[in-house]
C-alpha cells in the first residue's frame, strides 16, 4: 500500500501551499467554504436563529479539536434525533435493493439505531479497526485541497451538525447524516478505502488545476459512483447513498451510465437541485483504483 512518504515531491511553484507531510500539516480551522452559522439565503435553516446558533456552537467545537484527542461528543436534542431517525429509516428501505454489496456487508458493523445519532468518536474507532482510517471533525465544507489531502493520510474530515428539521430528506451541504450513512460503511471496506486514498495521495502537491480535476474524480466516484453487480446498477457513492430521491433516480430509466476515464475531461459537477443525469459505472473498485493510479502518476511525474 502506498504511503504518502513514498512520493518524493520536488517542491515546484512557490504559489502552492507547502505539501503536507502528515495530517498535522492540514489545518481544519481555516479553508472552510460554507460554514457554521453563515447560511446562504436559500438554506432551509436561514430564518431559524436557534438553528444557526446550534450550528456555530458545533462548528466551534470542531475548530478547537486537536489531533489525537477524542472527538467531542455532541449532546443531540430530541428534535435532532428525530431527523436522524427519519433519514435512517427511509434510506434503509432502499439499501437492500439499491446499495452495492460492500455497503450492505459493512452496514451492520455500525449497529445504527434510529434512537441515537452515532458519535463521530465511536465511528472513527470502527474505521480504525477495519481500515486504519480516522475521522477528524470539521466546521463545515472544507476547501477541496485540504479535504483531498486528508484522504492521503486516511483521514476523513466530517461535519457534525445535522440538517434543518423542516425537510429531513434534504440538505444542500454535507451534514452528519450524509457523512455517516453515505461515507462510513464504504470506508470500512479496504478496496474502497484504497480508492479514496489514491485520490488523496494524488492531491499532495498537485496544482490548482489538478486539484480541480481530482475534485471531479472524487465527485464522480466517492460521491456519485455506481458499480455493476450481476448486470444491475448499484450505488457506492455517498451522495447517492445518503439521498432517498437520488437512490430512486439512479434506478429509474432517466440517467445514463458511462465508463470512467480519469484522463478525459469530466462533466461539470452540479451541486444544486436535481439529480445527476449521468453516473460513471465501475466494474470493480480495484479496476477503478488502478485507473486512478495511472492518472495520479501523470501528476507526480510531470511539472
Ligand atoms: N468538506 N466537510 C466536508 N465534507 C465533505 O464531504 C467534503 C468537504 N469538502 C470538499 C468535498 N467534500 C468534496 O466534495 C470535494 O470538493 C473534494
Ligand atoms: Fe460527501
């Protein structure tokens, strides 16, 4: 397995931030894009002052977190727990028919219960046990460079707040439901974990242009990837696995499916409303990881 240290990097353009040598070199307090209580006007919680206070309180805890310390426990309210219960219950109806077998295998390891929002610290220990990955709390959407760099060191930066109660089946940004139900079961699967790490390793010292391409590769695999199983399409991307509507859409006759070529120009990512029109369909995780590795080699050999 690759270790970040095995990538000898010639420090090139002075404008790039220094190449992180360990997770300690990746700040989780700056580089937050959308965060805390600064919600956009179309955010479901925009008019809810109490929700915004709650968000900034949870964001502050994340900013204070030091590597090596346990992730602070959040005392989630009954209202927040109801949101989690609804999301878990609804999504669980679709998993047996829509999620890939690796997800279904890993899911029971977490003992998710509608009665309790899992704490990141417990989840981080489960990841560490199976694949050596760790969770690090972060205040909000982390800049793609820092986020991808974290993957190189088997670290998943995760938000800890929950979406607004007004619409439990919708969130415009990652929240704890997305991080937990979308990402965690996949990250205990070694082949998938390698795939994510390969994208992360490629991001160390990458140019801004390369970071953007890697962000798209991450988006079309880790977030919206699908995989073929016995001639059927199944979801492994967290953006699909954490959205009831997206799971149904994926299985409908609407979207198209393509083979991923990491060297090709990738379609524009759409963040907002609506579902993906096209998904990349993988044959296996190891096959996809190999393709990503060949692309990664072009980053670390040239410029
Ligand atoms: N930040 N907190 C957080 N969670 C994510 O899932 C996340 C992120 N920043 C960027 C990101 N995901 C990716 O979609 C890519 O932009 C790398
Ligand atoms: Fe995500």
